[in-house]
C-alpha cells in the first residue's frame, strides 16, 4: 500500500521509471500507480492481451 511505503526507501531499492520527471525520493507519498509502474518496469512484467492466459 502507498501508506506503507517510504518514497526514499522505495526509490533506493527499486529506482523509478525512466520517464519520471521529478525525484520521487523527495515526495511525501507515492501513489499506487507510481509504485505499480515502477515494479512493472523493473520486473519486466508485460500484461497479456489474451484473457485465456488466466481465465480458462
């Protein structure tokens, strides 16, 4: 959850997206979208376009 994440610690551990325009480590809070975007990029998560991958 965003409330459980220290922005400075998160950025130190995972970095931030390449297209981020500001230094996230200085923010008071990160949004769920910012956290998700970072992890998706860092872990090379690519959502499938075929729903049958999960829904069989």
